[in-house]
């Protein structure tokens, strides 16, 4: 576990980082991690002097197994409720982790798909998603978090903007910061993905928290604008 800001902590789950927003009255989890990640979340909470029962909400960026795989077990253990876009919530409820996808350009991405994603879990334990979230919806969570529908990596991908701690955007897999700021290694629709990356640059946030790669601490929105420009 590593502290990102005063209230935000990253929890490593395999090669994914889930995030905890820790406030005196409640704890919120961004992404559930791979199947079997409950213990990692519990250890992180204990290290912070909190209990599993303090976790009230799980905000899931999308349906893939490293993001939604542990959702069912976390819900059982905590009583927390889940928030997702309806397009990906539909898959999670029936335990489907992927739609058809394609590797991003480049040999490294092709190999990653063949050697890692294709050999990993293709299904997850079905989980309840109590709240469906549309683009621009303000969630009554952690004092207010705005959800943005940013498809391309998956049809129902959400990013979550929390205005506190200088403004933090939780990106899920809309982009990664592995060997620099890049698009994710797979997509369902690359044209939609690139449009989403340009839309991200129109938002206002200082810090970007990625599921894969280190956070960008300061000037994060400008970094997106420089990397992908603005929508035409």
C-alpha cells in the first residue's frame, strides 16, 4: 500500500492498483482487483486503522477481471454497494469479463495479449451492481464524485473525478502510465478510445491515478492535452 494524497491510498493487486479514499466517516474503493483480492484490501484497511465494515462503496471502472474480479467477495465481506456504467454492469452480473477486443498497435501489445490476457481469467464470479451510472452523474460518495463515460477500452468504461485533494481523476484503463503516458494495450473500439482520451484532456484535475502505472502528481490534465490534444 502506498499513500498518494492525504486521503487516497493505492493498493497493489497483481499488476493492478486499486485505490482507497479514506475519510473519517467512510471508505470508498476504486476497482475491486483480481479474484482473491479481498485479503489485500482487508490488510490495507487494518494498516490504516479501519475495518472491512467501513467500506461502503465500490466504484468499478469496467468489467475486466483485474477490475471487477473480486467484487462479489468484497460485497459479501463488507456489505458495500457497487457503482458501474450499465453496459459493463450487465456483464459483471452474469460473470462475463470481456467482449471481443483487439490489441493496441505495436508488437509489445500483441505479445501482451497473447501471453498475459489470453491466458488469464476470462470469467469472474457474478456480482451484484446496485447502482448504474451514466455520463456526468454525480455519485453521493466521498462527498461527491463525478463519473465520466469514456468508452473504447470497454463499452461501459467509467472514470471518476474526485474534486478534493487538488482534484483526482481515477482513470481505470482509459490510459496507463507504464513507460510513459500511453493508451491501454487492448481496446474494443480504438476510435472511441482516442476520442475519450481527448475528452479527458478537457477535464480539470491535477492528479491522475492509473490502474497500471504510477500516478501523475500535478499538471495531469495538461499532460493529457499535450499527449492527445483536444476534440475537434
